[in-house]
């Protein structure tokens, strides 16, 4: 073989090898599609689970889970911001009402039912959150209620009244 024909032969051999690999990949893809179709169409008995469909569902859920977790975290943060804003607004409104009533010489009972419930719920929530945060700072390795669990507990206590 001459020096000029040797690189051409190597180039041709490389191109042939790549073509064979591409053809093999197409064959493997066709086989995978046939297996998917046959497993999807396979009639399972009532006590039998279609493992391919189960695998596909698990894979799809594992891809969606981080997105869902992120969206839930954003929702919880927005909800907490809304609760904080409502707390500030309602407390400010109550204070303004008390001041206006005092200027008009009208006695305002500071323990009105709904405001009393509101303040006790906020105090309960603040106490639970403070306890939770102090526990986390003291022993970070131990498992505690998350902020969401505290929120659920607060909502449950409010509904049980």
C-alpha cells in the first residue's frame, strides 16, 4: 500500500464503521419500540402488574416530582406572605378602629369574639413556629414538624373550634 492510499483506506474504514453503528442503533430502536408495544398491549391478569407501564409511570413521576416540589414550595411561600400581610393589615385595622372609637368616646371591647379568636390563633401559630425554630437550632439532626405541618396543625385547631 502506498502512503497516499493508507489514509483514504482508514477514512473509508472509519465511515463504514460509523455507518454500521448507526444501522445497529436503528435496529435497537426498532426492537425497543416493538418491546414497548408488545408490553403495552399485553393483557395482564388481575393479579399481575405490567412492569413496563409501571416503569414508565415511575419515570414520568420522578421527572415531575422536582417541578411539583418547587411549585409547592413557591405556593407555601406565597401563602405565608399572604398570611403575614393579612395579619399586619387586620391588626392595623383593629388598632385604627380602637383609636377612632376612643376619639368618639365609644367603648370598644378589646376581647371581641372574632378578634380574640384571630389573636389567639396568631399567638398559637407564633408560639409553634418559635418552638419549632428553637428546636431546629438546638438539635438540627432530629426530625421536626415542617412549616407546612405547623400550618396544617394551626388550620386543624381553628376548624375544631
